[in-house]
């Protein structure tokens, strides 16, 4: 069935889902009216190499990013889905 992990930090909700044989996904949603900066791979224990598969306000689909070099910034009311191995 896989594993799921949930974390909330103020207005930021994050959860991951990973099943054997499939990529993992991290969903992060900023419910607040202030920008949030988060190091997802440290907080959620995911690999630092990820791919943006969805962003609610920007077109970053399939963009590879290295979370060990930069924290991820979510503006107010934005959401992102990251894929990892």
C-alpha cells in the first residue's frame, strides 16, 4: 500500500506518499497570506533531487530542482507537487 507522512508548520501543510515500485510525491500547500520558505527534503525526509510536476500559480511542470541547494518558496495560497524516486 505504501507509506504516507503528514506535517504541518503554521499555515504550511505538507504530505508525502510513496509506494514500492512507484515514484514518491510531496504535496505542499500554503494556506496563509504570507510567503513561506521550507527545506522539504530535511523536514519530510525525501531525496533532495525532485521534479516539479504541478504548481498552482506558475508553469514549472517537469522542472528538476535540487532542494539541498535552495529551500522552496511558496507564496500565499500556492501549492506544489514534487516527484521523487
